[in-house]
């Protein structure tokens, strides 16, 4: 990986880009993942490259759902495997969720390499290699494991495709997304839309899980009942609008 000085003003973004590039070299990430990463960065600028209050509320509600679930599953694609393998494994371990590799540009080799990467970071069972069920979709993200996504009641789908999110919702599942675009099909379709950088979001969710694991079921249910996804998305758009106004004013525009 390129040696990037930590005092570079774009350090975090540049490190993320390098991780995606390295993922391509390793055969974990597709080249299209670079485009997706750049698109996400543009929205992160608009959010001030920080976790907003509304994102934190969504992350907390997401953890409540995962802790109450009977079969929670964390879906792993190429970009998340390249960017946050340690965090995915840590969240699965502390919350009791299962990891499943699910790819749009799917090959047996990529599934195997991502599985091995997750296991090198301490993962136990990782599903996806023997997936045999198929959702009603025309691309390979339809291929899921019966034990995992197919039978899950709660699914975390970071950096998601909107049509699969919609299909999972139609199946009656609670779908949690991490998507920096608050107006994407994914964000507009999901049960809980976390509009945050996946690196920040997963770290926050790990900390929330540590704090909330000991909470009584009634408390977790109250967090879920009080949550309103439309309000969260509306607040996110307001935050973007206010940041743009503030930036323009500070520059005399």
C-alpha cells in the first residue's frame, strides 16, 4: 500500500482508496468497486465526513434489531471485505450475527478469497461458499445461503444494491443498510438506513453493541418503536442542506 503521510488532509479517504485498489489486486474487490467508492466519498463530503446525530440514532436502532433477532446476518461484499474486514468480524462476534459473502460480480474464487480474508481476521463460520437458494432477481446477488440470508429475520447489507434490498423487504425481513446516499433506492427502501461512512458506522455499531448487550428486551424494543426512518432521512437531507449553506457563506459565495 502506498505510504501516505498521516498529516495529509485527505488521509482517511486516500487510505480507503488504497484498500480498494489492494482488494482488486488480491482478487477480492471488483474494478467497479472503485466507482462505488468514489460515489460514496462525494456524499461523505456533503455530510462533513462525520457521523451525524441522525446516523448515530439509526446505528443504535440497527443494533437493537440485531440483538433481538433470532437469525441476524451480516452480508459481505467486495468493498466491505477490503475496507472493514476486522470490523465485520468484530460486530458478528460481539452481536452473535452470522457473516455471509454475497457478491454482484460473483465467482467461486472471489467468494473463497473473501471467506479466507474474514477468517484470517478471526471469523468462525462464514456462509456463502455453498449458497444454493436464489432470490427472485436476475443477477448473482440473488444467490444466498439457506442457513443465512434466505432464512434471516434481520439482514445488514452495507453498500447494497437497491433491488436486492427491496426484495429482502418484500420477504418480510428487517433490512439495515449502510449507504452514504440518502436518496438511493436502498436508503428509501430499507427498514433502517444508516447514512454514514461504512468505516465509522461499523465502529459505532460495535461500541453500541457493547453498551446495549446487557439491556433488557423491553428497552431494546422501545428503541425500535421510537425509530422513524423517514424522519432520519429527512434530517440527513437537512444536514446536507445546512452544510452547503454554511460552506457557501464561509467562502462568500
